[in-house]
């Protein structure tokens, strides 16, 4: 009954480091690629009038794990549990995710018709189930209250040494990808697991780059960047 | 792969008359009923902190018709076509719908665990696929522009004669349902098809009541109400 209509390409090749909601990393650019028979330009007629779109997708990396009745949302520090339906966790019945993303335009690719988007919080390779326009008068609920997920705290400061900075510049020159800005936005969100909020070193992957970083106080420090051999998106759920 | 986790009960027993987006009829109250094994209270722990929830559901009445590449949104007067992905039409690949609704509370029913909601724009009997909290800081996109679906025009004035008014009062006394207010909200949205915006008489169903109405100029007039024998939600797609 349910068919993928395409696939989402994002900088996030593994779960670790993905911003916990869309819009937190405006530089998280990617594409939602419609594949045949859904790759017809006419199916998008009029979408250019909207600034934002909903991407409805499958949390494919969580499917094999089934669902959980209760989960630990990162926003609650990873300790407290809430009901899965009170969360946006991937570990939900039917594993359907939805994210609002900025809609940048449409390009034809070999594999299909690509919608360029930014502000992604979606794992690379996620199957696309639907695209809808973001309709402000019904989707932007001004009366809605925040629950346990209030607007995020002020972000971390982010620092990097000259070598890392230079790596980012070279990478941008080669690929056109603004690695530096995305790195800053992702580190500012503090990707550390709630149970490991100490000064240890972490590795995080953006596109085909492995980044080492640590956090001290309110400052995240990018320690190094290194190209890694590209491989398919991490399908595990650890 | 996709399983209904429950069912949506709404006043809308047929497509005609359903407000074209959620929130237009605050009196459109109903329930999203989680059925076993998804009817565990713990799965909703923490949801009470949120004022609004997303209902993700199947446009079940449209499934048999498949999908269309282009559709005629009512907001464009029913004449102009747009791509299905630029619309919220039911006639879409995968037939997934989503609506933000006000969350009123939880009640145990014989069939399962019921989330009471208002502001519905969903056909009665729609299979429920997911429930998510409405998270203002990511779902309420302040930068989003309106596309071809700007805030609806000023509503129609609504009038009803004494007999109709009395029917609504009696009905409310018997059922607890605020038929009068829902009728006013639905007629104010002008349910007439774009191709039939004249003064002819129409019939519309809310719960088990058939309402006759007509529109003259900017005034909708409820002509009569009558109980009808309850029957399952209209599964056709005409």
C-alpha cells in the first residue's frame, strides 16, 4: 500500500549529529528526489509559490527495531521517558516522519526530479513518502503551546583551528558544499548524547567528512576534519 | 508495512461540507481512537503538555481512485489545476493526510483509547496512522509564505429560521453536540463547489443530521435540519 515516491539526500550519513528538529541548521541542504513514475514536472506545478514544504518520509533506520511505547527525548536530557506519541521519535508505529524544509527549487537529475531544500534534519537515504506545501494559515498554529519542547536554549559557541578552517575552505572549493557553516550550526546545537555531556572527544560525519570535536563549557571546538571513503548511509540504529 | 493504529471519528460523514483546512471549524469536535495494541495510556505520557497535535491519517475514500498528477484545489476556484504535490488533495501517492488539531484530552472507550480533538477537517472513519505533538519551534514556520493558499476570505454571514434553531437546541440537549455552532462555522466557509456558486439548494450532513441550505450573495441560509438514519461514512469519492 505504501510506496516510496523517492529518496532524501542529506549531509547526515549517520544519526549522530543530526539536529533534533528541522530549521536548526539552515545550511543543512539536500534534495528530495522524486523517482519514476513520480518524477513528472507537472506534479509540482504551483509549488514554486510556497517558500516551505513538508517532507513526509520513512524513518527507515528505525524500522527494523519496531516501535517503543515510551522513549527518552533528547530535549528532556535523555533521562526522562515520555509516550512515543508525545514525541517525534523515529521509534513509532508506522515510522512516519515529517519535517518542514525551505524549498529552494527543482532540478532534473539522472535518478529523477530533485527538489532542493534546506534546514534538513533527516538521515541521508530516507525513503520519501509525500511532499506537501506548507500552508501557513493552517499549519502555522499561533495558539499552540510548547509542551516540554520549548524553543532551544542559546546555542554553543563554536571554534575551530586554522587547519580545520582551511579544510572546510578547500572542501567547499572542491564540492560547492558549505561544510564550515553546517559544521558551526550542528556543533552549536550540542550533538553530545545527554548521558555523555563531558569533555570527551566525539566523531561526527557530515557528507563524506569525519569531524572530531569536543565541548568545554559553552564552547564546542572542532578539532579536525578528514575525508572518509564514502559509504551508504548508516542503516543501524545505535 | 503500514498499519492503522486507530480510527478518526468526526462529524463529517461525507466529503461535501468538510472545511478545506483544519482550524476553520473549531466546533468540529471528534476523537482519534487508538485501538489495541496502540491503546496504552503510557504511549501518550507527556502529550497533555501540548495544546495541539498532528493527526496523520489515510485519505481512505480516495485510495480506490489512485492518484492524479494534477488536481483542482478548491482554493483556486475549482478551475485551475496545480500539481498534486503543490496541493493538500487526497488524490496523492500514498494518500497520507495530516492535520493539526486542538488536543482536548483522553478518554477510555470500549473500542480503545480516545484523544478528544477539535478543529477537524477529516472524514469520519479515516484510518489513523500516527499522532505527533505539534512542536511550535519547528512546526510553526514564521518565515513561510502563503503560495496560492492565502488566509481565507471573510466568511459568509449565516442565518437560520426559528425552526432550524430549535432543532439544533433539541439535538444538543439529546446528544451534547453543538450542532448549531458547527453548522454556522461550516456554512460560513461556503461549502458550495466552485462550479455551483449559485443560489440552488444543497444538502450537507453533520453527524446524523441532514441540513438543507442555500447561499445568496454573502449570506448562507440554513433552510432545514432533519435526522437521518445513521449509516457508515460515505466511502465513495464523488
